[in-house]
């Protein structure tokens, strides 16, 4: 009985140790997604754009979060605002669009 309890406790402690690593991976994945979206919007996709896209992605991914660089959420907000402006959305229609855009 004691061995089973020790094994369960060990598994629980090990799981707690892995929890922060999962959150960090998610933040990096979000940053990668935002940088890919920004690169596509700048026309850095397709044939012949490899070096330019690679340079952009390196700069985007190495940008510090916080005061020095924009966070992934700020980039997403900028992208969604630009798209809503291009579509000339206003009022409730813009609000609904922004809600969907920011949650995707």
C-alpha cells in the first residue's frame, strides 16, 4: 500500500514539473503563428521569397516581448484592425469581426 502511494506521489510531482514547460511551448507556438501571419501579409510567401522570409522570421521571432517589441497579441490586434479597415467595417459588424479574428 505504501509503495502505491509513493508511486502516485512521484507521478504527481513529476507532472507538476512539466506544467511550466507546456505553457512556454504554447507561448512560442503563438509567437510563431503571429510571425507567420505577419510574413504572409507582407507578401513574403511563395517562390523566390525564401531568404527575405527567413530574415523576417528570424527578426520577428527574436523580438523581445514587452516594452522592446510587440507581443503576439499586439501583432494580432494590429493585423485584425488592418483587415477590418480594409473591409470598411463599422459598428456591430466590426465588433463581431474583431471578436472572431482575435479569437482565431
